[in-house]
């Protein structure tokens, strides 16, 4: 066994779907799977004297054990060859999952849990673990296209390099190709050097588009040699990044994005594009941080 995949469960349909995905990911990696449930008792006044055993607490613990057992059983049904363990940890879910993510290969969570508000597309814990996780975080959303490629959002930033590496490794594990997509507008494209020094804002027609083609090629450089079996389609499109990635995700089996891009504010743990994908993508989304961004 070469590693460990963590999946967070809370008994919701979303988390049970995450368990199935996590079991498949563990099988691909030859890794173990740990099913984790976190619960946090509300703060109550501490009574004086002996504390009687609380029937409500006993009932709650029985319920927790039942939902974790169901999750473990589902994981073993999907991937019988995977070593499945479980942990029930007292604590706030984000704190527990962040701690569990240290040293893991992947954390898998559902898009919404039992605590979600009606109409909310993505739960707060999901967004927060995507921002704080110490390893790549896979958020299970709509049913993916099993024949589709992995869509990789590329912006050319240093922060996005880890996402590129993850996408190629995942494509090799799945035996599928990558659609590497880079979207740009004149407002987010780096301006190339002027052709005429006397006209500092002048550039020949098509120069920005050529520069953005180069951004994509440079971001992927070296990966084709390391993963010769992975076919890669380059797609550079002029337009909004969110819209382009959401559209591409409709025929993908996985969307991979960096936690932050070149347009992010310094210190921001999760960029606006990554958050938009968690809310609106049509397939599971992997959010990958570079090591220097981790806390």
C-alpha cells in the first residue's frame, strides 16, 4: 500500500457518493481508504457534581456508528480489494479533515452535507477544506461523463503548476486524455512588449492571442515527456475563464484547477475561479494547492 485517501462522511447522500468516488480513487492508487466522521457537541453549561450518562449522547453515538458502518460497507462494495479503515473524531469538521489531510494523497468530500442550507450549491465545509487542505481535495458534484477527458484549467501561474502535475498523474492513472484549457481576455492577459518604442501601448493584431498560446505551452512543458501515454488537447479561448471551464466540464470526467491563479489577491487561499467551479461545474472538481500555499 503506497498511500492513503481520506473521505469525509456525515450520512448525507452527497457524502455517500463521495465514499464511492474515494474507493475508486484509492483502488487506482493502490492506496488505503480512511472513512472519517467528525462531530462537535454544542457548548453546554457544565453541571456541578457527578455527570449522569446522557441518553441523548448514547443515542447519537449509536447513530454515528451506524452511518460510518454504512459508509465503510459501501466503500468495500465498490472496491473490495482496498483496505478500508474508519475514524470517528470529536471536533469541528474543517479542523478534523485538515489534520487528516496531512500526509494523505487525496481528500474526497461531497459538495453538500447534512448541515447545508436549502438551495445552497456547495457547503461551507467543502469550500473551506478546499482552501485549507494539506493535499489535493476532490469535491464530488454531478455525475461525470465516464468517457470524457480530464479538463485542466491553466493560467500559467506558479500556483497552478501543482494542478498541472496532478492532472497528468490522474490522467495516467485513469488511462484518459487531458483537455488543457486556457481562457483569456485583454483585461487579464499580460501585455507583450511594444513593437514600436515610441508607441508604448501599440501591438500588432493577434499578439495577445499568440502570447496566451505561449502561456499554455510553457505551463505544460516537460509533462508530455514524463507522461507520453497521456494525450493532450490544447485549447486557448478568448473569453471568461469561469464560463469556459463550466462549459468544458459538461463532457468531462474530472475538472482540475489550482487553488489560486495569477489574478488572485495575495494571501487569498481560494481564488474566485476555483470557488465558481465548486459551485457550478458539471463534474467532480479537484482543487490542488502548491506546497508553498499550504498552512
